[in-house]
C-alpha cells in the first residue's frame, strides 16, 4: 500500500489561513467542554445521592466552607426544579460535537448562522447562571463546591472560545463582522478577559474561604 495520491483523484483542499484560526478555539472548546461534562456528570451523581440521603458525605466535602453537600442541598442547586448539573449534561455534548466537527475538517466546516447564534445565546444564559450560582455560593450559602467552581471556569472558557469562532465567522452581526482587525482577534481580548476573571475568582476564594 502506498501513501501517494492516485493520479486524477480529487484532492482535499487545504484550509485557508482564515479557516485555520478556528482550530485553536475549537481545541479549547473540546478540552474545556470535556472537563465541564465530567464535572456535570459528577454533580449529577451527587445530586441523586443527596436526593436519597441529604446527610450523605460526599468525597468533596472537605470542611464547612468547601462542601459540595452544603451547596447541593440548597435551593439554588435546583433553580428549575431539577439539579442544575443536568443542564451541563445537555449543553456540553453540543459544544464538544461542534468542536470535533471543526477539528475534523480543519476549520473548513461552517455551521448555519442561526445554529451558531443560538448556541451563543444558550451558552450565554448558561454563563450568567454559572456566575450567579458562584455569587450565591460565595455570599449566600457560605460554602463552595469544587466541582461547581470547575463548571463555572469551563463555562467561561468555552463561551470565550465560541465567541471567538462566531466573531471570525461573522455570525454576531455587522458590528462584529468577520475581520482580522477585530480586537478579540488582534489583541486576544477573550484570553485576557478570561485570565482576569479567573484571577479575581481565585483571589476571592483564597481571601474568603482558604
């Protein structure tokens, strides 16, 4: 067997430089989406355990301040009447599939604009919910859940990667049309903002809970 192309056979076009710019955000989406999915799965299992026995001792119950049990038995853990982690089990496979598709076609695949805008909108709601839950845990519940913090961080990072892809593809309107001069592309604003937000969160956790 030879690896040489058969004469006359159609060859797969190489992705353009513009299309290659989708690859790295897709890698980020795949990695952080997978981590988020694992965290959501663990939280979902814990929710079932707590539903059967609210006094169950979970593996991430370290002390009174770092306790998945304290957070999991609060009303905030079931905002819509079911464990919040179930939403992660629905959302993360979508972004993972999106990322795998982009990587498999090396940036050449383009999903319909309505699909990408919908994904952006839904994940934006998820991002708001994640930070609201962090606020509730930090200021109201008085305890932090390591797996919940993981979900918050990965939701932020996936949202930033998805936003970069939508900016590059021109899916977010004329104001953010496809342009290599867009600040999020030129100055890597998504990376800078993510680092700043995560640093602030880390500082808050160290100051208030460690």
